[in-house]
C-alpha cells in the first residue's frame, strides 16, 4: 500500500489559489475558503464550480442553515445565498472574526481582540444576529474562545483559554454561565461529538467530554491537544508531540505535530481515522484503524494540511498550497489495491490537468 499520493487517490482536485483555511461538505456542495479571502463552492458529483465570492481574508469558519452560508472572515461576518453565491449582507465585528454558528433563525458569531503589547488575547465578543443581519444581543468576556458550538438547548458553548479556562454556556436573554473543568487547563481545541456531546482538548493533553453542563476529563499526554474528533461514543485526540490517543485505550505516534483529525472512509470498508501531521520538512497523512490504531495507509505530502472534513463516505483535505483533494470510499478502495503511480508521473499528470483547467477557464 506504500507509494500512493493524495493526487493519485483523489477523485477531485481543485485549487483555491492560496492556503486553505476552511472546508465543508454538505450534501452535493463542497465549500472551501482561503487565506486570501476566496470562498468557492463546487458540486461534489460533477466537480463543476457553482460559484465563488471574494471577501477580505482570511476566512476562518462557516455555517450552513436554511439555504444560506454564514462565513466569518477577517473582521466581518457574511451571509451568502447557498444556491447562487450572492452576498446577502455583511456585518463588521470587533477584532478578528473567529467562529460562526446558525440555527433556527439566529446567527451566532465570536470575535477576539489580540493585544500586541501583551502578546495575548484580551477578550472575546459573542454576537447574535437575526437572519436579516440585525444585531439582537452581544456579550463580552475576558478570554479567547478556542471552541464554539451550538448547544442542544438552543444556546452556544465556548471552550475558554486563560484566565478562567473551563467553558461558558450562553443562552439568549441571559448572562454567560461559566463552568470550571477539572484540572483547570486551558482549552486548545474542540469538536462536537454524538448525542449532543462536546469534545474539548486541553493544553496538558487531557480531553473533556461535556454533556449539558457536566464535564468528565480523562487522559493525559506530553503536549497540548491540537486536533480532536469523535467516533461514536469515543474520541480520538492528536497532540503537538505527534501522539494520537483514543479513549478506547490505544496510542500511536505520528511523525510530527498533529494538525487535523477526522473520521473518513477506510481503505476496505467502514470508517477510519484520517490524521495529518507536520514535521517541518513535509506532511504525513495517516489512515488508522479506529479500534486499535493500526496503520492502514500512509501518504507523504509536500504541503501542510491543516484541514480535513468528511461526510457520507467522502473525505476532503485542504493544504497550504490551496489544493483541495476529495477522496471517495469506492475510489479509495480500488486505487489502494492497484500499483501506485510513480510520483513523477503523478506530478506530470497534475501539471497537465492544471493546464487543461487554465485553458478551460480562459
């Protein structure tokens, strides 16, 4: 199974033009945003570009609700028609626009302020807009949020850094409700798990599972958690040291800091853990058995890959060159059984395909 490349396994390769900063698959829509502010939507089935918009970058997060895309970028929040790509409204926020969530007519966003003098974040603001972009409520807190998710009660949950650490629950019409987490370690990353759970990674390597307002913390490691994903009732966390740890009890080590984790298609059937790690001289994409952590496939890649997203038997990866690679379960299974295309031939094929795309575009 060695010798394969992302390009050789991908059903679809596209180019954003600058570093990928976000990815999302929603039904037949593949959306990707860039450092320079390009947001592009492609059809997963046909590979055709549906629309693209340009805003002040970088793009940092997006949410899809009721036929709209809500995108946070630079110091603004944008509402975009999912079908046409038309920008419906834009609102300026204070500081950097970090996260956005949308549900049931409310659009929630988080922005943060970084003070150069103290080399740290000094506060965050949570904003709630209605679907027309009118500001309804705002809250300001003295920490940066390192995770932002919709709570099942209709409010939002924020995983916090220093000084307070722990997490906040915010509901419309109420003051923020702060909760401590055992160990009092700053939050570094988070994800939404199954059944309304939140998965929170900490700077000491531990992981907290939050249900309602109750947090259960487990695990430890040698360095901060940099990526986390859920698998049923379990979690898998990737650390700066390269350790990949599962709540099922297994641990494996990737060559370098783990940048991104996601469940995705396996090389045979079912699901696998897709992990991207960076060592300074290259990237390793590891496809791991979720039950025991064993390696199913290893791919070397020349550009840092911070973003992996998966949905319905597909996984998409975005790298620092702006390349977007979509891999489908059936194609993956078939191609890993074949002899890998030599890297030089694969690169030549990619250059040819890029030239054809440029000719079509002109």
